[in-house]
C-alpha cells in the first residue's frame, strides 16, 4: 500500500468511527476523536439519551439528565402509563394512577372493548 493509500484508509477509518460515535450505531472509539469531535459526540449522546428517556425506547441513563429533564421524563412516563391503561395497549401500572385517573382509564378501556 502506498503512503497516499494508507492515508486515505486512515481517513476513512476515522470518518467511520466518527459516524459511529455520532449516530450511536456501531463501535465508537472516543480516544480516536479530536477535542471538537468529542464535544459534538458528547452532545449527540446526551440528546439521544434524553430522547430514549422521553420515548421509553432504548436505554435511558437517568443520571445523565438535568433535574428539569428528569421531571419532564417522569411526566412523559406517567402519560404513557395513563395511555396504556386507557387503551389496554402496552404495560399499565394502575398503582401509579390517581383515583380519578383510574376511573377515566377504566371507562375509556371499557368503551374500547365495546367498540371491538
């Protein structure tokens, strides 16, 4: 392999690693990133984690959330639970519902069953 070919392969390897780090797909070696790339990748990882926590899809590391984000995530989780209880789709933990939420969820669930 010539020097220019080796340089090109190294550049492609670096770009592939950067892409893996930025997207969260594939193996990511943070030690191969330059300081500006580390900053950008860290921000993208934080955003991916927040999205995972908000949607309930993927792994969520609550320790990486700010206190405001953690409260928002708890609100989203509560809303997802209410929705699951109302529709009968997904996991419903009725013990997390207030008495009024239980009544509404039961009524909506019964209406959904009758509509079938």
